[in-house]
């Protein structure tokens, strides 16, 4: 028997139903060659084998972000933009001060900021066009809303990118206009936001930014991340970094569906480090700005009125059913999986109709069609999704940040408490993942596991206890089932012989601590294909 390169001893949580817990794992040439009791592994120890004992720590599969935006986050957290998210700045005065400083610092280059959130930063001024122009009278100013679904821009920014009142709204997006048809300094949805931020970063800046982003992901224990709004012009940059061996996170990309309804890639592309696996659509928008597609209206409260949501509003969709059908029909028959952002339950009905029609016309046994976020899934919709083989990725971390607002401000006890119904989804037979949608919330997969198991809002109340899942189920949703959604479960997601040695070492076994303490566990080390990419060097035993 050949000697292993590395053997790690300790509590090994495999996420493999055949052997959920082990005592050691052996790694050779990037792959796992043995996992089990020490007697199953010690034969792999040779004179050149590094043996590590993690003591009271816990070895787990590398964590998987099934719905991320690393390309956006690399820009948001770079030196070229300013992070004003509530996780960074809570005081509205600090936010305004940050804007003023960036306008003065950048001058003609333009000031770009991200993270505006009046719900979590109460007291912010209303970002009217006149206010934006007063903040930056002569130079571009663009401020992204923390939801990633809205932006505010001044007149100089509009002039720089050629936006006028005559500019047509992009498909599935819009520019706000006043009663006279003039731009009002707001933009909603991806196709309208992208031109505004195009000048923030040069492509030549991306390699360094992406290296920093990989480091952030690795610090959180992540070894695989999706890019859910992939813009094809960045493909050469990604390939350059991949070819240079500088990716320390496996990337799975979903290209933005475009007006031409085409892509220059085929479903058979890339490798285990970098691969485009699907196409992304935004069925509706964000609950925080009032443009999700609901079957029943928002509550009429101070919170909803402050967000500009009209009494009785049920929001709206970005596309008609016919338009969604056109998009899915352009890509799905060519073999592309689809991932559809959808927040409101009426939007879920529509996209499930579209999915069902597509599957009837183009049957595919392993399609892994996805619903992204889908926090208002009703029991009947869960059953229907399960019957169609549709899977869902849930943004449970919203409960940790906005849970009280969901109940008291927007949707009431029944709808708001059931937000992100993980328990019902698992009970219905769905394979789910948990995600953070970074940069909307930071990369905190361990908090996802904690929130899914506790459903605790900021006030301390528990939202819909029946929708909690077990810690083991939450771990699976952050590892193997997340990898499955990304068509990567054959090579990652669990610690099994033949799979890549992507793993994380935690300070304790998350199954043995109180669920609310899981978020605070320390990531001691992260390994990609057996190579340590985060943490102090593991001590040899």
C-alpha cells in the first residue's frame, strides 16, 4: 500500500450515511484514500506521511456556499468601494459620513458604496436625486442597496454612463422616473444596476480582488462557492486565476440570462475547480424594497410605509409568465440547469408552472432545477416542487438579521414566522441548501446551521419552531446537499474515499454544543484538495 501524504486524527464528521462518524481520514494526491476507525487508516501511515491530531476539534467536509456572489463581493470589499452594510456601520450618521468622505477622496473617479439598509440603519435620509446631487454635485455617486436589488445614483453618474429619461428599461429591470418622465436616481434589478457600477473597477483589478475574496471564503471554512450572477466578460479573468493555481475555492457559476437568450458556453465545460453549471433568472426582487410577487399584500405599517410600499401592495414580478417561458425555453432544452431567484409565493406559482411545462416538453431525469431563497413557500408549493424534482436554496440567515421586521413590519405572524421553511421543505422530501447570499450577509455558514436549528430572531423570539431542522440536517444542507445542487456531489460535499480532500477543522463538534453556540465555533483550518489554505499550520502528532 502506498503511503498517504496526510493523515488527520480526531472526531471526523463525514456526512456519509454509510459511516457518519470516523476517527481518521487519509489523503493522497489531493483525494481521500481512507476514512474510518484508526485501524482502517493507520496502514496508510508511512515514513513520509504527515500525521495530525486535532484533539478536541472536529473534521468536517469543506463548507459549500450554494448561492454566493464572490465576484460582486470582491468588488464591494475592495479598496475601490466602501462597505456601508449594517454589519459594518449601524449608525446612520456614520453611513452619511462615509459617503461624504468617499466623494471627497475619489473626486472625478466617482464614489461607489454598497450596503444602504434603512431597515437596519433607521434614521438614514431619504436618498432622493436632489439629496444625492447635494452630496456629490459634480462627480458620480452610486450607492447600492444592501439587498443587491436597488441602487441610487446622482445626475453625474447618469451622465457618465449615458442614462437619460429616454433610456428604455432593460428587460426584467427598470430605472425610476418622476411624473415628468425624468430619471429620479433609482434603479432596480440586475440589468439596470450593472451599467451604474461598470466604472467602479477595471478588469485588471480583479485578480488581486479575487485572491482576497478566496481568503475570506476560506476563513469561513468554505471550499466551494457558486457565483449566481456571472457576467461572461469576467471569464478570462477567472480562467487566468485558475490557470495560475491561485483559486483556493472551487467556483460554480450561473450565467445571467441575457436579452439575446444565448451563451457562448456549453453545459460540458470547465473542470472541478471552475465550471459554469447553469443560467440565472430573477423572477422578482427583494422584500426590503417592496418588489416581490405576493398573493397577499404587505402589512400597512410604519416600516412598510418608510420603504415606500403602498398600502395593499402585493409587489410585482420582474417578468410575465410568457417571458419566463421564453427564457427557460432558450436555455433548458440545450441542457442548462436553471436557478430562479423568487421571493414571493405568487412568483413561486408562476415559475413552478414554467418549470412543469419545460419538463413536460423536455423531460430530463436529473435536472436539479432550483428555486433561490423562496422564503414564502407554502405547503402545497413544497409538495409540488418535490413532485417535480425541484430543489430550493434557503436564505435562513435573514431570520437572524430581519426576523422581527418580517413579522412585525411586513408580513405578520403567520407568513413572517414561516420565513424560509426549512423544516417543512425537508419533510416534503426536498434536498435543500443554506446560503448567505454574500455580500448581502457575510460568509457565515456556521451561523446558517445555527439559525436553521434555532430560528431565533434578533429579539430572541423563535419564529415557527416547527420549521427548525436538526443540526445534522442543517450540516448536510451546508455541505453535501449544497454540493449536489451545484452538480459537484460526486467529488465534494462528504468525506468519502475517492472524493477531494476538501475539509474544515472546527474547534468543536457542532453536534455536541448547543445549537445557538454553533455560530461562534472557530474555524481552525481549511484544506482544499489536501492543501491547507487557511489557518496556522496543523501541528504534527
